[in-house]
C-alpha cells in the first residue's frame, strides 16, 4: 500500500504537536487513514527544533520542502504574506496537497489559493485555522449545507476569552493576564493580532466564506478589540446580568452580509456566555435545521494539532473536494451590508466629574439622537474622583449611538472617551 508522505514546515507549538501526534498515534491513524502516514521531512529555521524530530529529511528552506518527495505539505510557520503563502503555492503547483492552520493567509489569499488547489486537483484544508480543535470548518463545508445559514456567531480567540475570563475571576490586570496567555502558547507571535481583534477577523472571514459561499473578504470586517475593556465594565456587566465576550458575528441580511468583530454583552446563562478560558464557542443559525452550538479548545498544541491531523487523515482517505465547499470559481464576491444602518441595544459607560447637571446633559444629547435609556447605574466615589455613569439603551442604530457619543465626548464634564458595547441578542 502506498504511504501518504508528509512534510511539515514550522516546528513551533502546533507543528511540534503535529509531529508528536503522528508519532505517538501512528498505528491508530494509519488504520483510520486506510494508508500509512509517513513523516518524510521537517523544516524549520531553528536547527534545534529540526533535530528534535525523527524524519529522513531535516530542512531549513521552505523551497527545498516544496520540492521534497512529500505528497502532502503541512504549513505551520504562520504569517499572512511571505514564506507561508509562497510555500503553499509552490507545493500546490508541485502537485502536493496542503494542510494549514494559517487563518491570516487563508483570510487574505484563500480564494486565490483555493483556485490554484482546485486547478491542480489537490486538497487545501484548514480546519485548525478556525476555533482550534472545534470541527467547525468541516461542519460548515460538508454538513450544514442544505437549509441555508442565517448567521454564525462565535468566540473565536482563545487568548481574548482567557484574558476576559481571568480578569473577571481574579480582578488581575489585562497586561498581566496577557503574559500568561503567551506563556501557555495561546497567543499569536504578535499578540496585538489577538487582543486587537485581527485574529478573530481572520477566522470570521473564513466562516463567512464557508457559510455563505462567498470569497473571504477581510476588508469587509469591522474590527474592535478588547484593550479598552476595564475590570469596571466586566463588573457592571455582571450587575446587569451579562458577561463581556469578544464575538465574531457574520449575518446575512436583506441589505448584504454583516461581518463584525466586537466585544459584546452576552446574556448570562446563554451558551456563548458560559464559554470560559481558552475555550471557543460557535453558534450557527441554520434556518429550519435550528441553532447549533459548538464548544471546544480554541488554541494550544494538542487541540490545534488534532485538527491538523484530522485534515491529513481526511486527505489520505481521498476526501479532496472544494476548499470552501463550493468550487472556487463560483465563490461570489461578498456584498457588505451598510454599517450605519445596523441596530442593537448598547451598554454605555461615561467617566464624568460628579457635578450637578452632568447626568441631565448626557441624557439630553442621547435624546437628541433619539437614543432611549432602559436602565442606569451610578457608582459612588471617593472625594475628588471621577464617577462612572453606566446605561443600557433600548435598541437603536450604531449611527445614532456613535453620533451621540461623539458630542458627549466633547463636553467639559466627561473626562475619558465614552465606552459603548453592543448587547448581543439572546
Ligand atoms: P510558532 O511561532 O510556535 O511556530 C512557528 C515555527 O515556524 C517557528 O519554529 C518558526 O521559527 C518557524 N518558522 C517561521 N518562519 C519560517 C520559515 N520561513 N522557514 C522555516 N521555519 C519558519 O507558531 P504556532 O505553532 O503557534 O502557529 C503556527 C500556525 O498555526 C500559525 O499560522 C498560527 O496562526 C496557527 N495557529 C496557532 C494556534 C496556537 O494555538 N498556537 C492555534 C490555531 C492556529 P522561529 O521561532 O525562528 O520564528
Ligand atoms: N492566538 C489564537 C487564539 C490561536 O488565541 O485563539 C488560535 O487560533
């Protein structure tokens, strides 16, 4: 029986996990694949990492890997541009299958790489690129295909969810908890991608493509990260019966597709609110087929390596198929819904000087923009300190809230930029 010969590029957290997984579970994986899986080459620029794995070819150059005798290349070096897409292109052109965990590359170049893979009759699989160990890519590509999908919403970044959960549980600072997430191997090489929302945007662009049959369109995602979230916001959220989560939301509307990454108030007791720590969660609203909820580990060596290995086994079994579930040539261009028309209820926090009339002034500006207040909390203060005024609004448009906040931010008693967080519908 012909073996499936595998070459791995990048022997860091995920690549190391894949090489180990192939070795430790070799016999079971061969049985599942129906053919032996043979690691024939590893490639990393660090000689110590190359030496740590047992493979006939230990390479430091991705070009040599693309030209090696591997049938399948696993790209785990990362990066939107440069070496990663170069390796994938060369490998596909050389007639090799490719498995990757690289959401940045797939979100930016996915449509083009898919066309190249399909032209060459080769697989390009990326299960690990979205939500780590959760099999959401395969589910959207191959299972939830009949009833049409209305929306996909998820907690897609383990680092951010870990940080928000730890801040809530321990009251520790954002920077302190971020260091832990880096040490645990959850964060990207550039953690700004995590906390700034860019990593969630990459994953969301891929989910949108799979759910709605469009080419991934990263530029159409509106992105806001979690850096501005304070322990105060987290504790106010709890008082109102909510938890703050960084969500990626893709929704089909009559006016086009909405793609947003934003911290959101998620009602306590609903499935996404209970997704804690490094776990990810995804809700798929699939019309008559009903809502589906997926939860699992979204980052780290083992869950991610598991998803990569599952793709390898899938290819070894002969499941090549279309990269995004429909032929690359028929992926349509995404038509984005106009941002200003979107609506939501909002949590608003104003940091103000506690002087007579300050609340009336804020309320009057909100009223001018027809933003109606549902409930409000004002916390006591130590003498001389600014106070927080916190409100939940009724449903209104993003445009109205942004207009009102811009005016309020310019008034003399408001001492910090106002915070707005949309309330996620149940
Ligand atoms: P790491 O930084 O741990 O590993 C990447 C490895 O690739 C490093 O050893 C790096 O070397 C090496 N490398 C980088 N460029 C080259 C090159 N040109 N030639 C040879 N080797 C190179 O990253 P991760 O394992 O964490 O991530 C890999 C991919 O998986 C990324 O796309 C990431 O987004 C994705 N991913 C990661 C998850 C995680 O939990 N970590 C989860 C899901 C996806 P050096 O150290 O010298 O830079
Ligand atoms: N940095 C990413 C995260 C890795 O924290 O979710 C998984 O994609």
